[in-house]
C-alpha cells in the first residue's frame, strides 16, 4: 500500500485541482449543448427526410440522438491532446524533476492524466444528464432527450466499458505525451490527433452509420473503444457476445498501448535533453 500512496496522491491532487475550474466546466457544457443540438438536428433531417434509408439504419433515430448526447457528455474522455502539464514541463524544463522522483514515471504520468480527465468529465456529464436526460422530458421534448439504458445489464456493461474507455484514453494520451517529450513540442501531435479523434471515435458520426464495408475495420480500431463501443453497449446495439467482444477490444488496445508506452518512455527518458528554465 505504501508503494501506491504516491500515485494515489498524484491522482487526487490533480483531480481536486481540475475540479476547481467550475467556469470552464460550465462553458464546456454550454458549448457541448450547442454542438449536440446541431448534431441532433442533422440526424433528424436525415432520418425524417429519407425514411427508406433510415429504416435500414442499424440505429433508430432515438438511439442516434442518445448516442449524440452521450458523445457530448463524455467528450472529456476523448484523447484530443496530450496532458498540458507534461507539455508545460517540456517547455520549462520542469520535466527533469520527474526523473528525480523515486517513482515510476509512466505510472505517475498515467494517474495524473486519469485525474485530469475524470475531473473534467464528472461535472460536464452530470450537467448533460440534467439538461438532456431530465429537463427535455419534463418540458415535453422526450423525442429529443437522452434516453435511459436499454436494460439493467446494458447499464452495468456500459459502466464497465466506460471505465475501460477512460483507461484506454489515458494510454493513448500517454503515447501523445511521449511524442511531446521526444520532439520537445506539443503543437504538431496535438493538431494531428484532433481530426483522428473526431472521426474514428464516433464523435462526428456514429461508426455504425458508416458504409457496411468500413464497419468492421472501424469497430476494431483503437479509437472506437474510447466512445463508440461504450455508447453502443448503452442502448444494446452491442449486446451479449458482441458486447463482450467490444470490451475485449478495449482491454486489448489498453494493454498493448500501455506496454508500448512503457517501453517507449524508457527509451525517450534515457536520452532526455532538458531545455528551458
């Protein structure tokens, strides 16, 4: 237990620090409500304007709307950019302190990223549930609302899958962090990640709505595990063996990226050049 104490302290300190940014959480919530409403209107125009095509869709309009609100509520889970604390440490030279700490650098950075991510996630998803899941039905707009899970088993599997999504996203963020340390610059990799995340997580469009020939490849690629797989499990579009297949894919990519990240960080840290000050 003593060995875990530094990592628990790193997680809790970063979590509590990020929870202080209430104005940022509110601003993010209102922004996500706007973009969520735009996505819902686009989906409604497609489903209602092309009923024959909509009838063949793997998602109903209600499921697609719920998917959209889920995507907006869980936006903080997506690995858009590397940890800004690491990028700042590279810029100032403060990253050298982590080389002197008597802890594992990879685990320390990983739990910091987890604290940073979950602290931004909790208030925004709570506000989104309140607005899209409670307020909209109360004012008679059930058809545009965030619907509850398909069943209790779907809710439990979603909870497991979303936990794995956070673990996978942190593993991807760690790879971004390592690129930042290796290149001494965060701008390039962060710009590259953003369009990849928007498209391949399902944030722009649910992955099951892409052409049939692309669906298998889109499901098995790693970014699906950060958003699309948990969302499909939520309303039982992935159920039974398919749900467990999705969860297995999340575990596979998480373990692989952690293994690669640990090996890569060791090599990068061995050749670290500190600049700034």
